[in-house]
């Protein structure tokens, strides 16, 4: 006959299987073809990113962009930070490349410090993720954009922060990644752009379900019950 402690452990193990999944990245990589990646430089002090439509409600705790912050052409560090901006899109029309509306209110922002270092152009790009807590609501459209500090993405002889882009011209269709439909690129306040940056969203770990709460509490209940039995 199983002891109370053994029963509690078995119950906890069965509940563990019901625990929610951990967080995961939604990398907004389009199909190739028709989209082909390329590296862009000399973008200037601009906010760049994507326009998306939330097909279902989901929450993120960070957002990242694929770039090389060390592609300077002058000695010494340059890029010291990366900022993310999430905007509403007002007057949203049909899901697609036309009638996307205009950039609306700033809904969330976050910053990441980067230790600058001299690096040659052509250094492989990588994702840099910025902490930002935000919930995308189903049926709404958003702009997710990035910029670097102190002088933006670089221009002329200052900095050349290389960014991974994908071409997005009028004939290209939108595409879906998980709960997201990627509609178009986003350049400053423009409602459409011929290119979009390579971005990923880190979906936040779900709130623990009742099963998870029980998983934490059952062993404590078992210990209390054993102590009561021994004290009799």
C-alpha cells in the first residue's frame, strides 16, 4: 500500500505533464522564394521594422532584430544601445499590402545596452533581443520597429550597422508565422516599405495553470500530513 508521501509524488508527476509549455521565439522569416535576404547599410537615423496583424492574442517579453552593431568604418566603439518601439496602426484597412493605415500611438518601448567594438563590414549578423512586455490583441495591426543609439543605423563615414532585410514589393504576398501575419515593412512613420527587417518576437511563458499551482502545493500538503500522523 502506497504511503501518503508516495501518492503525493505520483500525483505531482502526473500534473507536471499538464504544465504549460515554455516561451518560444516567433522568427518572422518569410518563404524563399519569393523573398530573398540581403544586407543593408547607411540607413540613417530611422526606425525600421515590420507591420504585422495579430491573428490571435499573444504576449511577448522581448523583441529582436538581426544585425551587426560592430560594422564601423571609423576606429572605436559606436553603437551603444538598441531600442524597440511598438506602435498601433490607425485607420487599418484590408490585411495585405494596400490600405495599411498610418502609424498611431506608441504602445510600448524597451532598450538594450550594447558594448561597441570595432568590427569589419561583413561580420555575420545576429539577433539582439530587447526586453519589452506587450500583449498583441487579436484583430489589431501593429508596427514593430528598432533603432540604435547614439546616432541611428549609420550614415556616411560614421557607422555602418549592417541589417538583414527581405525585399517586399507590391506583388509579394503577406505571410503567416504562428499567430502573426506579416503585412509589410515599416520605415519611420511610413505605412508601407519595399523592404522589411528580419525580426523575432519572444512569446512570454504562459501564466501557470491550476495544475501547476497544485504541483507546487501537493508536496507541502504531504509533508504536513505526515507530520500530523507522526505526532499522534
